[in-house]
């Protein structure tokens, strides 16, 4: 017999085509998800119904969701294929477990229903490039579930989209107390085993919780607690320094700030995508943020096939003074940036996404050994981290380099 808790019944009653469920640990997310998928299949199945469940990895799908699927589908006469993690109900359709690591396997399929479990750990491309098109022709339903893992991931983006379009989406956020599945004494026991940030993330569904394996999480937390995240205004008397992480289809963050004594004051970070250099510089001009020095990575010296010029020559053609950040070993650059962050002040409004990215820049974390792996995860946070690393390690000194005026003249920009 299937039993649903009150918060799960409420979720069923409030469903729309797209649903985002941010629930604390032990709230029955996967249990609820599998039951709801089987209910949809049984109610709507016409022999060609196709439902899919995505976990971050195949191992998670097999260990967490497959037992529920086999248990609750048996009364429906299910045919189970463990090799394919596929459950078929004759005459109705099937549900198949898949994973975010191999989302390309779903290309070309149609979907009547799809679940993203622990959506914070599923690549955004899985939804945008594969799942969303697969849902479109049959107007399939989507449920994204999970516990927060910061803001730079698919779960948070869907949470924001759901808040902006309540006619199309439903969303809910439940703490451990609201879910009511774990008693208070047990929560207090687990609290003593976790940091405050971990507790708030896992049990209170805080978007500002801990990120395992984060390189600069401590430094960014200290900046907040020390009052270095505040109102930071542009000081016209100080030379304006900017750093850029080059990209086109990838995100291209630009960070602006200036030195004041021993402080580096970060006034703004703006992110571009699919933006050429002319449009980039024009936007800086309109904002009044033409930098006195622009720090760029070493690939600024790559020659563009169309123009025969290097990217650096193109930017310098607009009158910008460009310097190249040194090509350091990654671990050395990360450590130098850590020390730099200790003297940074951040404008709260202008650097929100930058600060989030720096806090979430992380390596794969080996929880058993308690150590970082060697390579950082390449995601949205890594682009912000790269731009800050160039700023931290690049030459921010304007003097002794032929610097003459307080503002370079712009060329070729209307």
C-alpha cells in the first residue's frame, strides 16, 4: 500500500506542467517522485507513454530510484529490465532511469514525463538541449527536485524561472520541520556533526549553504562576515582596472575595480556571451567603465583567422591598454587568488553573481579521504573564478608602462 505524507499530497494537488521541489534531506523526494511517475503512467498510458527519471549518475539512479520503481510497479504487472533500468507496464508504456552524465542517450526520444532528481548536479545542457525539446511535441511534464547546492546550477535557475511564471510552474521549498519526517532530537544530533553552512543547506534548504570541495568558500564567507561586502562606489580618482575571462559561447565575465591603499575594491562584474569585441567595448563606454588597464589571459594573443590580428591587437586598436596575466600553474594561481581575496571589498549589488561563483569554484571532492581532486570542475563558477584569478595574478600597476592619460582614447567605437 502506498502512503504519502501531507507535504507530498499537497505537491500532487498543486502540480502544473513544470514543477520545482526544493526539499530538505529525508523529505521523501525520490520516493514521492517514483510514485508520482507511476501514477501518471497508469492514468495516462496508452501503450506509447514514455517517462524518464534522471539522476546525476547511473549509480545513484540504480541504488536510490530503482528499488522504489521495482517495488511499486509490481502490482501494475511490470516487466523489469535491470540492465536498461527500464520498467514497462504492458499496454501502457514505460519509465526508464537515466543519468546526467550520459544525457545524450536521450537525444531523439520523446518524453511524456521527465524528472530531474538532485537537479543541482545535472548539467544544464541536459535540459536545454535534450530534455526540453523531447517534451515539446507532446507537451510533457517536468519535475525538478533536490536540495540546494548554491545558486550556480540548474536547480536554482529553475527555482527562479518558477517564481517568475506561476501560471506555468509550481514550486515549493520545505525545511526538515515543514516536512515532518525527522524528529527534533535527531536533527540536533546531526547539527553537531556539521558546519553551520552545511546544516542550513541540507536541513533548512538555504541557497547560501556550503559547497564541498570549494577552494575559496572560507575566504568569501569571511568577506561577508567582516563587512567587506557592502556598498562600493566608483572612485574617479583611482585608475580603473578590469580583468576578463575570454569566451564566446561560454560565459565571459568582466570584473572592474581599483586599488585603494591595501584594499582592492571590486565595484562590478558583468557577464557577456556571444559578444564581439566592438560591442563589448561599446557597452563599457556606455556604462562609463572603460578600464585604464585590462588584464586578459594568455590566449588574448591568439590570431583571429578573419582579421589576421591577435585578439590583443584588436582590443588595443580601440585604445585599450592590455596586459597578459602570467601563465602560472593552476594551484599557484588559486593560492595567489586566495591571498588576494583577503583584501578585497565587494559591492553587494554589482558583484552578486561573481561572489556566488567564487564561493562555488570547486574541485571534485573525495568525501571518503576528505581531499580535493587535482582538477577544478568546469562549470559557470569556473569562468568567474578564472577572471578573478587573472585579476589577482596580473599586473595591476599602471606606472612605468608608458601610461600617460587618465583615460585611453577609444578608437573605432561610436
